[in-house]
C-alpha cells in the first residue's frame, strides 16, 4: 500500500530538526541536507513508496475542511 507524502514527511522533519542547544548549520550544510532530502524523496517516488497528490485535489480538501470547521464554529 502506498503512503501519501504527509505520512513519510514526519520522519524527515524529525531527522532535520536541530536540538535547541546546538548552533545552526552554515548555508553549505543546509544545502547538503536539502540535497539528501531531495534524493530521499525522489527515491520514494521512483520506487512507488509514495505518490504525489495533485495540487487541485489538495486545495479542494483544504476548502472542504475549512468549510466544515466554519460550520462547527457557527453552531
């Protein structure tokens, strides 16, 4: 079963998070980390582990969620 991007992105966020007591990496290190992340995500796409969701589908889901939230708030 394919996972959507949201499910797999959790690991990368945790991996790239810096502890509060460490100094920030320089731009070269940031670029290197992004390159690693890009390659990881591309490999997931290529092997079929995840699939992309078209933007219009994503925005429609957001609109529906917001409408439900507004209706609940109005009650």
